[in-house]
C-alpha cells in the first residue's frame, strides 16, 4: 500500500510526495530528513492523503498532482477536509 500526500509548510507552500508510511515520512520531513524542498522549511501538517495499491499508481498520481497549479492542489485539500 502506498500513499500520495500533500504537506503544508509554514510559508504556505505545498509539497507532494509518496510513501508507505505517512507518520514516518511526516516526521522525516519535520526533522529535515525529507525531500530537498522541505529541508529548509517548517512543516505544519499533512494536508491531504490518498491510498494507492502499488508504487506505480502512486508515482503516476504524484506526477499528476505536482503538475497542477497551487489553486488546484488547494481545492483537492479543501475537498478532502469537507469529506
């Protein structure tokens, strides 16, 4: 099981990634051990997650979301929070 996730940073920026363990990956980002983008940022929260059955489908979805505008990503986060 893989997860696509969006992390919100204190400066309002959004980071999209994949993992098999959301809690572990969030803590890695928070401790500066995550991706290059989040290393110099203060991590606030996991704003969005979705499950995928395998790495391939998670990577495809991650690439799709990364290609979106910030506004479209925020709409996805908002849609889940209303859920």
